[in-house]
C-alpha cells in the first residue's frame, strides 16, 4: 500500500510542515514501510482518516480507499 498511501496523504487538507516533520505525519512509505511494525502502520492510517474527517475531506479519502484494488491493500501476513 505504500504508493496509494502517498496519494491518499496528498488528499489531506491543511498539511503543515512542523520542524523536520509534517502534521499530519507522512505516510509510512519507502524505507519507513519496511522498518515499521504492522500495528503502527494501522495506527498511522487511522490517524490520516481521522485528520480527513476533522478537516472536511473524509469523502475524497473514503473514495480513494474504496477505489483501491484488492492487491493494493496491505494484509497482515503479507
């Protein structure tokens, strides 16, 4: 899911650089993907969905998630 996650993150409004990071935090892609436990990946995605809900972008984010093909989803055990 790394590439679609990057696309989803771009849909989030009001992204702001905070120090060396971002608010909301960047998606766990590239090197971070391999080094991050599954539970933290799930929590980060939930954080992005919550951000979308709080900032009026839940519908485009929900649409992007619904449009993912099954093979674009990450399944625990993959």
